[in-house]
C-alpha cells in the first residue's frame, strides 16, 4: 500500500473508528434495553442472554476468517461488505416481531460486524507503519472502543425511554451509510503479499468449540449440569479443541495460526483479552438488571450511572496507548489489573440500598481497569509480526475479546440463575460469586503484566517472529524490531 499523507491517514483512521463505534455500541447498547425487551416480547432470562450472546458469539466465530479473507481478497472490499451486512442486520433487528427474529437478526448483524474490527485494525496497521505513530493510532482506536462500549448504555437508555427499544438499532443505519461512502472515497485497497488459503475445517472447529461451550453454559441451569445434552456439548467442545490442536499445525494456512502462541506476550494478550472482557460482559449484563429491576431506575438513568466507566475508558485509553508506545505494556496492564480486582472486591458489598455515590465510586475503579486494558492487548497482538500477518494476528485478539464478552454474559447469567433457583436468595447475593470471579481476573491480569513483559517473554516474541521469515518479503530481524520492549 503506498504511503499516504498525514491528512489521508487521519481520514482512514476516522473511517475505521466509525465501524468500531457501531460494532462496539451494539455489544453494549442492547444491555440497557433488556428489561424493555422482556416486557415487550415476554422473554426468559436465557432468551435475554441469547439476545446478547448471539451477537458476540457469531462475532467471535467469524472474526479470524474475516481477517484472513480480507488479507486475501482485499481489505477495503471486505470492509465495505461488512458495513452493508451490518446495516441490513440492524434494520431487521428494528422490525423483529419476536425474540426469535431478534436473535436471528443479531446474528446477521454480527456476521457483518466480524468483517469490520479486525479488518479495520489491519488497515490501520498497514497505514501507520511507524511504531510510535502506530501505537498512538491504536490508542485512539482503544479510546473509540471505550467510547462505543461506554456510550452504548447511555445512548441506548435515552433511545429506549424516548422511542422504544427498536430505536437502538435504527441509529446504526446512517452511521453505516456514511462509513461506506467514506471507505469508497478515502481508504485505499490493500492485500497481503501472499494470499492465505481458506481453512474450512479450522473454521468449523472454531464454531463448534465456541457455540457448544456457550450453549452449555447458558442452558445448563434450565436443563441441569448433568443432563445428556450438556454432557454431549462438553464432549463436543473438548473434541473441537483437540481437533484444532492436531489439525491446524498441518494446514499450510491455518485459520488459527498456532505459531503466534509461541510468543509469550501474544499468548498473554490473548488470555488478558478473554478474561478482561469476560469481566466486562458480566458487569454489563448484571448491572443493567440490578439498576432497573432492583433499584427501579429508568433505562436512561441506568445508562447514566455507567457514565464514569465510559468517561474513564475514553480518557485513559489514549494515555495507555502512549505509555505502551514509549515504555511498553507492563504499567498499563498492572493498573488495569488493580482496577478490575478492586472493583470486583467492592461489588461483593453491593446491596439493594447501596448509596449511589458508593456505587459510582465502584464504577470509577472498574472504568480505570477497562480504560487501561485494551491498548496493551492490541499492541502485543500485532507487534513483532510481519505486516502481511496483521489481519490474522489482530483477528485473534478481536476474537478473544468477543469470546470473553460472550462467556461473561453466559457465565454470570448462569451463576445468578442457578443461585436464584435455590430460593430465598436476593439478587445481589446471587451475584457475589460473579464479583469474586472478577476479583480473581484482576489478579491474573497483574500476574500476566509482569510475566509477559519480562526479558524471557520478549525473547520468545522475537523467536516467534523469526518463524515467519520472509512471509511478506520482510526478513525476521526487521520484523523483530517491531516488538515493543517492556
């Protein structure tokens, strides 16, 4: 891809961030509408979980395919198709006559969304070739992601209270149209130097693994953890995981490039993305039910309560990106882990009458954790890899985030449903196990921040980069120079 002017690079970044805005908002905007959906469509708790997880599950299942496809057939082309599919899915969601239609339309939305985030990150990585400039662009990207995730409940609450839950999907359509036009005008086409082959077996195994795990977790409270269907699903998940480990290394262009995981920073970033966003998904799902069902807040009031989280994510993500670019990811990861751990611990003290100022203080802690966590994940995923592999590497990070969000909703909903089914337990008490889980996640992130930035870990990253010698005409030493030291 030819070198672009600074103004053109900023336009490309803005267009990519627009796609992130709609995809990110739709991962959170529906949460605040859950009580309205339950009243209007008569849904159960598991149906509410599927309304969220149908979106994040399909995203997680197809992100890696979309990243490699974009590297092969063209990033701009794939990006435009994804925008169009996302817009159509949003329109169908707004017209859904039942929860079944809504869940199906959410899956269509997600299929389009899977062609956006990893492809946009690949476009950004290939547009901003300077290491420091790229880190700053990733910081902006992280800020927009935080803005999308944080504003989702606020915008959703305002729309639900003023125009009904269907309006939360209408808002996507004009943004998508502007992004499609902007892409055609300003984003140059780019491809990887060597096209990667389609891996249908790997794709099928990924779908089987994620869907069987999520279905089992969501439906187990209703069917029973020892029911035949749940046990079969557990077996399918284990077999799928083994199949990926056995088959993918033998494929010339695997969907899941296992060689990436020889890099300790990359592996650590993947784990951090899964568990960090698991905590975030659990927070969004349970917080909405707590504020609206237990505290009697309106959808807008519930959304506004999460404003500290949104503000901190927007403010801290660019700062985190700059720190990563200059000093490495260790400090942002440590701060993120401390924030998540302390917030999880504080949430265990939550009651139906917790003062609003105390609640906002807990949200501040959680916002610090989430605001610092994303740039280290993204930077560790793409740094040190040849640029032609950027789409594949970025898609693994994006898949990990969506898988984490999906698991957060599934696990938190199932824990609370199972506890409430025993009877005589308040909702806040039923959530305690979830918040202790979040506390443990924060501790793990702290440990990963120390381990993955050690000299030994950085050496593994350099050795992993050497495995892709001349994959796009760049020798391993040049690729290794992109690794950010800690």
